[in-house]
C-alpha cells in the first residue's frame, strides 16, 4: 500500500521567462526514492528542462514530448515522472517566454 500523492506545486495561467527557474525555490523530496509526477501545458511550443542539482552541481535533462522532436506542442498537456534520489533538488525551466497554462507537481511515495 502506498501513501497518497502530495501536491508540491500548482501554478495556473502564469507568465514564465525563457531559461529561468519556474519554481521560486527547488523542490526537495520529502521521501527518497519517490516520484515527482509533473503535469504541464504551455501556450507556446518550447523545450521543458528538468534542472537536477546534487552537491552544488546542476545537470539539465530535456523532458521531451513523444513524437515531437524535442519541443512540447502548445496547448497540449504532458505528464512526466521523475525518480528522485538522495541529496538532489529539482526545478524546471522553459526555453521560451510563454504562459504556463497549468503546472502541477505531485510527489508520490514509492510505487506508481
């Protein structure tokens, strides 16, 4: 039996600046390992990037919509599952100025 998902972030109809952190502070998982389930829709096509930081080093992972060649399609919802690990924090960036129509991040403890 798994715990109920915990809503970590919810953003509605908000402007985002290209290549700038979307969250005001990184998400620190409450339980490790867990999953961050990300639901997101933008009004403009672009690339969504996960910023994963561990011990002061940040790496970028592009979250790619299936069959889109790298960019997310405008006005189309996407869902991504990110596996968390010890001592890591997480943020998102978008490659273009856009309106973030909806973003919700749930933390799911253990199984999906």
